[in-house]
C-alpha cells in the first residue's frame, strides 16, 4: 500500500478551502441583479386558502412581484412527484396526491408555501410579506399516524381515502403465523421509531437564473444529485427541456438524505427567475428548514419474534404504520418498504418473516429518507427484539445472537435480500474483546456503589446499501435505474481529471477517488482532480445517498480506469516498439516484459495526444474513457456496536461511558474517512435515541420548531468512540467495497436503547430516552430518589 | 440607513447599512467574506463565530451598528495571506471536518478556547467549551482531537496564562 493509494489515511485535499473559509456553498454565490424570494407559509396544519390579498405588499419598496399558488397554477407546470411506485396488497398503486410547488386550494401542513414575495433585498421581501393578507378557513388536522386512517380523521387528499397511501406487505403470512403458534417462546414488543429533523448544518438554498438570449436556465442548488434534480424538473415538472437546464450543486454542507429530494423552492425560484427576467435566490432560515426539509423515520411498530426450544429464531412478524406526512416526497414510498422489510432478517437465519406496512398521510412535514432510510428502523426492530428475547429467555445476548447468526454464504433470506458475504461472529468477537465485555459486571458494581445505574446494549446490524441493481429496482417500482457514471480524462501533461456522477457533501471524494486513481495509474495524488456537481460538465449520474459512492461510484471509475489502462497499453506498445501482449503496467510505468525498456504513464499520456507514433486509423488519439457501472447486487455492510451507559437515577440523565464499533465495510479506501463516517453516523443515532424529538401538538403545530426546542447532539452529549473493522470483501463489485456512510446511524439507536433498558430494568420506554422520560420510568418503578 | 466604521481582518471598512443588519450579513453580503456561515436562527449553532476585539462572538447575534470602532477577525483573516494557523492545520491533520460548513466557526471558537483555557486542554474541557458549536457530520470525536492538537501547537502568546 502506498502513502496515497488504497487503504491509506490520506489527509483530505478539499480541506484547504474549508478551513480557510473559501468554500463555495450555494448561499455564498450571488448573481448580478439578483432578487431575494421569501416564502409565505401556512401557519395552520390544515386550512382552505380562501383569498390572498397582495395589493399592499406589491407596492412596497423594492418589491418586484407577489405570486400566489393560483398564479403559479396558471402556468400549468407539473407537480412534484414521488418516483418509486409501491403497490398495495390488493395490487392497486399507491395513492400519490397532487403536490403543487405553491399550494393553491388548501394548505396541508404548517410550512406549506401559499405565496411568495420577490424583492431587491430579503429584508424588503419580508417587510412586504407581513402586508400580505391570507384568508384561511382552518380545518381539523390529524398528526398521529396511528389515528390518520381511523374513523373521524379529517381527509387530507381526495385521492387517498382514509388518508391511506398503501397497505404493503412482504413475506409469507401463513407460514409465519403457524411458526408463531407453534413456538416455544414468543417475544412481543411495541415501539415507536421517532420522527427526526435531518438538520444538515447548511440550510437548503436555491439560486435560479434565466438567460433570455439562449433560453437557458441555471440552478445552483444544495442537491445531493444535480442530474436527478435536472431530470425531474425538466421532464416531470416541465420547467424546460432537459438540455436547456443546467443544475450546479457546488459545495454542499451536509445532506444525510434531506438534499436528495426535489423541493418546491427550487422549482419556484426557476419559474420566478424566468418570469421576472432576473436571478432569484432563496436560502432557508433554520426554523424554515424545520417545516420544509423532509423529516425522517416516524414509524409505529408491533412485532413478534418466535423461538424454538433451542433458542433458535423461527419467525418474525412485524406490523408498521409509517407516517409519510402531508405529501409524498421524492423517494418516500420505498423507505418503509423495500429499504425496511428486506432487512428484517438481520444477521440471523429466520425461516419465516412477514411484514405489513400501512403508509398514511398526516398534516405534518413530508417524510423521506434520512441517513439509513429504513434500515435504522429495521435494525431497531430486530435488535431490540433479540435483546429483549435474550432477557426473557435468560440467555446472554451475545450468545443468543451467535446461536442464530447466518454462517454460510450466499444466504437467501426470507425477505428477498440475498446476503453475499460476511462473518458476523468475527465482528462480534472483536467488539466483545475491544469493549472488555467481561469487565462489565465489575464496572456495573462500581457504578452502583456510586449510586448510578449501568447498562450495556448490543446492536449486531446488517444493512443493504450500494443502491442498486437497476433492473431489480425497476421491478420493485423505482422509476429510475441506480447505476453510476464516471469519466477519466487523462490530460496531455499527465494530470488526470475524474468526472463523476457521484456528489460529495462531506464524504471526501476529492481525496478518496483520487486515491483510487493514484493507486491504479501511479499518478501523484496532487495530479488528480475530481469534478462533480455540474450537469454541464459531468454526464448523467445518479448522485450520492444510500452509501453508494464507494461501491457504485468508485466501481464506475474503476471500469473507466480499466479502459484507460487498456488503451494506454496499446499506445505504449507502439511507443516502445513491442507487442501489446508483452507490455506490463505497474507502479505508473509501462515496461516491455523481460527488458528494461519502459515508458512512464505521463510519457504515454503525452504520446496519446501528440499522436505521432501510432496508427490513428487503428487507435484514436487522446486518452479519455467513460463507464457506467450497474451494481449486480446490493452490498451488505454489517457489524457489532456495543453501547455502555451510566444513568443517574436522581436526574434520569444517561451518560454514554463506552462505545465500541466493529464494522465490516469490505475494502476500505481511506480508514480515517471511514472512521469519521462511523463517528458521525453514531452521533446521529445517539441523537435519535437520547435527544431528538419532533413534537407536533394536536392542532398540527410543530412545537419543536427550532434549536431552542429540538435537541441537537453537542460535543458534551457524546463520548469518544472505539472504532475498528473486520473485513470480508464484497464479491459483487470490482473493488470489494460495501459502503460505510450510514452504518453508525443504523446501529446506534438499538445499541443505546438496549443499554438503557438494561440499566433501568424495563422495556417500557421509547426514544428519545430523555432524562425526563427515564426519570419518569424509574419514578414509576420506585427506583428514583 | 446608518453608517458604521470598523476594522475587518486588519482593513478599515465603512458601510451604510439598514439598522437591522447583523454582523454576519455585513461580512457575507457587504464585504463578500462568505467564510462566516449562518446555520441557525436562534444563536445556537456557532457557524457564525468570529472574533470581535479579540474575543469569540456569534456574528448572527450582534448588529453591525454596535461595532463602530471595533476590530473584527473572521476565518479569512486568521491566516490571511500567510501560512495556515496551527488550529487550521490541526483540523486537516485530524480530519476534524467533513462538509466544512461548521468548520470556520469551530476553528474561531477553538482559538478562543485556547485564549481562555490555555494550551493544555483535556477532552472534557473541550467538549464542554464546544456547547455553542454544533456539527452534524463528525460526531465531534475528531474535532476534539484536532482542538487538543491545535492548542498544543499554538504559541504561548496566544494562550491564557496560568495565573489568569
């Protein structure tokens, strides 16, 4: 392994601009003549829009225009869409209600845009917005997913009776029910997977510009997938033909899924920019983000896990109600179905599984993928059930897991997933040792001597990422393929540019992708640059989410590098006057086998462009190759996280006193970056388990609407982490990469809640296990002060 | 509109501003110094931290007009045209950033922690001192390492004296 190749903890090239404040985030960009846009949003969760009076506002200083939903509708653009069609048990397609970019007849959640003010400055736009009078007829709202489909719940969309989007299922109900009936032991549990607000630190933003001379539209946008945004806005919303729309995602300050989706704001900015003939810029304020960024999770689940007399799991039955919010966001249908139920086998051999998911509309912010997207929910179900089962059976939780692990691969689960390769016991054993599991008893007694409770919890998770084989995705209802693209451009002077369809919003691609090239071509890493995020520069790519940039994005680069190497060999053969079959490429040099005749990569690159020394009728000049890579399977990272927690019974406060993560991510390109992904994912999972709570009151008001009330994890809420890896190579892609971006967020909530429930001695507590919640449980049980 | 005169990164600045203008808006919009970021609207996230007269201040929570005669240092001024500040180097060396959005505020806060708490910072102190800076990407593990290392690498003149 070289200092800059695969497996090296190369320090990041992109850091230079970030540590000096010279990044280019969307709000940093301004265009001449630009106007500011301010969105007027419904303060009601459910209300008919009777009248909007913008007369006074329109005449205020600096105001260019005030537009309502009715005016937007006059231009007959398409609605925002959900691009993944899921079908109900009865074969009917999901009930996707219309989602216009500006609400016209009815506002369906607090935050739903009803009008916009465009002015020279944001201050002028906000001053004018205060003068816009919106006459609402307030309607009753429903926010509880458990009540949305019930009798008496107000109907949100005509297209969806009983506010039901779909009733979906996966697995064999009869075999599962029979296994449960005949079980020696059945564990039964109900839990809530709490709604989260993603809160990337950079608020969403959009800057749209129209060039009247060419008819071209340009959009700068905080997107994780600019080409997908371009496709949806062009083809589905009909804003412009695809080739007349350029989408640029510059530096993006975190995404976590929330910046995948196509939102109303960028659509309205484009529309307004063309209408007014000047650039229009929008940046969310944080409290605006809270009511517009897609939220995550929000499941109510009942589960049953059946065991035989030997402690082997024989069945798992799950029913989930999934809250998708007021409208179906771009990816929303797939998260509680194909990204959830297919992971319910966990790391275990479970012969019979049946999962039903009812998805409902409520008068809340739309819900969609958020770091882990369905897999944290699945892991929470499986890992809480297994841990509780161990307690009920009187078996050590590590032993019960070990007894039920899948050991032989490939393994076909009973929920469609085909696990390719893994060694779950290896990560478990390593984690137990690193954590000093054996010493827990003594640490617990020490805690008790100080009046504290202490608990330990496991999460041996598996997840499916590296999305996804295109044909399979299509069969499951996805409207697009999930391959990735790359172009490797070797320049005459030997430097290399990678144009990738992936996008980086914190993952360090400018470094890791360059490491791959440096490793393969022997080019110094500072001679390699990565270009992404601009639909004018880079061919169509599907973007970054689902931990796919390594497994899918880098595989596309590897394929393109194969082609570059093959062509370079042909050219080198001519330059070295040898047969192509005798050319060996190693460490950046082409050598004639068995001789000392060689040419450096740079020489061959120059030779390719000078094109003097080879027959251009047989070999085209230049050295530039592209590839599209379609995965042949999902990848299946897996591992073991152990959380140890100490609880002060007087205050209910939980302190995480130890965290050990041992993950199998397959091939690791940059260990430092991979560890950073685990740290960040675990932090978000801890946030879900201990701190973050998205609270709606019964009128649909978002009570936790800013950082004053929504508790973001801070440095003193978290410990340092012990992070390590085991490795089984992924057999389905050329680099053997499984992906690492979401694993921490997937494993952590279950590990934390297993630890807390272990400490307090009851399962009757939901996330977030805030000090108040823990104290209340202990108080009820008579164990608090 | 009202006038304000101050020094920003060593250069004199005069601006005519709407009285509601925050320091962070003055920096980002009037002076095109976009390294100071806005991450929230309740003064909690710390992405906007700069130094005013040598002390860390959240630029979203002070009006530009309050700073007549003040000396403001933003992330762009920390290294200026010269070599990187040891704290900046430490963030790169220890992978203390991912998306980079919270980073300028983190670095400015970190330099101020050293000024107040000295160069020998333990983990607990750093974590507590970072309560006013939120990061969504890193989980703080490497930020803590970076700040400890950056503090050690800073010159004695930048740090609190033992007697303070």
